[in-house]
C-alpha cells in the first residue's frame, strides 16, 4: 500500500503537513473528496480525505464532532484545500486533529485535488508493477529450482525464503517430510494430523489452522483428482495476492513434478517387469543382456522367488512380512525376507499373481542373506493370525536358470493356500523332475491320473483304501498306476520318487 510519506514525496509542497515537520509513514487505502458534514457512510477507512473546508466552517464544537467522526471511521488523514472555502487553516481544526491524533495536511491554493488523486494512482501503478516484477522474478527462480535434481528441497527452500517464513511439504503416502528451515521438524507430527484430517475430508482446497499460535495455510498438491502431497506454509504475516500467486505456482510445479515422477515410475516398472518375465519364462541370457541397458541390476547370485496372490505392491507385502516376523507368528527361516522385498526391483504380474525375484544373499542386518543356522520352515507351516492380507509362497534359493522350472509349482501352491497364509518351501523340497512328472500325468486324457496317483500316495500304496476313495475297482487302480509308472519313467513306490511326487501333487 501507499503511505502518506510517499505521496508527500511525490507531490512536494503541493501536499504538506499543516503544522510543519515530517509527514507520518502511515499507509492509505485511497484518496476521497467530500464536502459532506458526515462523509463516513461513504468511506471504508484508511483513506486520505480531501475537503475545501465547508464541513469545518462553524464553531469549535462542530469542528470537534467532524474530526471525531473521521477518527472513529479510521480515516488515515485529512487534507484541507485552501483558496476555495478557507484561505487559512482554522486553529480549531488544528487543535481538534492534534487532540484526536488525526494527521492534517494542506493542499495550497492553486493545486487541484486531481493532482493529489493522480499522484496516488501513479504510485499504486508503480508499486503494482514492482510487485509483479518481484513476483515474476520469484516464480522464475522457483521454476529454475524445480528443474534441479533435488527439485523438492530446492523449491521448498525458495518458497520459504520468498515468503520470509517456513514451508513444509508432506507426501500423502506418509513419506518423509521436506522442510525449510530444517529445524522445524518438531511440528511435523502436528502437521501430519492436520493433513490427515484434510485428506480424510477429501478437501481439494486450502485449509487454515494454528500450530503453536502461528497461522498455517495448507494447500493440496494434486495429480488429477488425487492429492499426492500437501504444502504447509507459516509466513508469519498476512499473505498478499502476489504471495498467493507464488504459492499456487509452487503447487503447479510440484504437481507437474509428481506427475512426471509417476510416469517415470510406471515406465521403469514396465521395463523391470519385462526383464523379470524373461527370467520367469526361461530366457535367462536375454534377461541378463537386456537388464544393464535398462539400468536394471540382474542378480549375480542365487535368488528366491516370492509368489503373492493378487497384485500386491512391494511396500504392502514387505510391511506384512515384517509384521509377521516381529510378531513371531509366521515362518522364520529367512528373516531377511522383508528387507530383500523392500529392495526388490524385479516384479512381474501375471494370472492374478505377483512374482518377485529376491536376492537370496540379501544382507539386511549385517548377517548372511542365506540366514545361516536358521531352520527351514516346513512347507505346511502357516503364518498364524487372521489379520494378514498377504497370501504367498517363498521358494528356496536357486540360480536364475531354475526359476522357470519352479515358478509354475510355486504358482500352483499359492493358489491352493487359504487367504492370509505365507508358506516357505524348504531347500531341496522337490526333485527337479517333479514338474515334468506332474505335466506327464496331466497330459493323459483317458483317465484322471493326477487324482489316481494322489490317492495312491495318500494311502501309502494300499490298493483297497485308494480304490475305495476313487470309487473304482482295485484292478482298475492297478491298471492306471501301471500307465502312470510308464509316463513317469519312475517307480511311484520308490520312497524318494513318492515323497517328491506327493509334494508336487499336493499343490495341483
């Protein structure tokens, strides 16, 4: 806003203090001219009121009442024009203004009031241009900061410096907050509570609240219709229109950066999925050759395959595994599982299942990723607790070349689990030939050899019990088992064959 001192400096002797001395540095909201005895109904407060003296031509009581009305309306100053109504400043007016604390100025004879109004608006125009220039300069600096590698901290710092206060950005996913100055971290928890309330209300507009007696304004940062973060500002003063324009610029910049990051993440995930699919389908050499070109680190050592029911993202699955391990209610054969999953970049979704290739040698706490000394869990062990939402099977360590052979069995296992179960298949659980055995039995069309062999093994080779379960004559069972032995090219009564075949058939 323009001050009386600025207006006096602009007009010189055409607007001077009635009592001499310096003009007060008092801001004015406008210049108004009135000859009414009571102009206050037409004033908002803060104006410089100009008059030719008609309202103050009278007794001292009239002058005192006039000045008091102006003061009560919070008029910034009274300007008396000489020559038209009065030739000199009335002593009663000087005394009344001094008594009420109202600034009294004089416009000399021959100076039109239009000169005062024009000077005021010239100053307003210059100040507006200066504000615009400063705003454009600040916005240019913010846009430049947004292009930096550390864009978020740079933008937050630039905004805080522009407003002369503090700024915090809180991701909607409860990620780490970005603040400037950094020593404001003590208010993060309270900011999160207010942010959570704003997010729960699905409010896509600014919100104002107080923290430690300071007004805080918070703006959502949107990508589409979804809030990806919240910008909290403590300016310590009333925000101007230019300030708000700068804040909205920052919101737009952060929104664009978030959208770009989402597109980048989606592209990177698609590329990692393509490499993972190559490994899952047995094209290991192609996957190893392609991974470096895409900036993906292919496992150099053994991997574990984690198959999760549904399209569960790594963060949710990792949190669930960590929760099970901390509670001691799940499998404990590989305590580094959650950490390996957090750092996993090889994920592929197919057939309603999520496949993760985990680094089997992942070191999450200064110990070997192979969890030396740990006792592998039995494949039938189930993570207890009904609150788990993750249903998964974790394989034993294997080279990448074995992933293709085992992925199908792991998928069949996870589909057979009840919701919330997490099973770890111990090392050496299945003979490498087991998958081929199952495929051979499944390929026979004239009888259900899968069910036949499963029933035979369940009854430990006892013909009567197995035939009764299947509802067929024991001779028919013998005939079918003979066909099965030929297809397997192995003896189902061999203990090693029977054990591995039984484990493989359990998940079919």
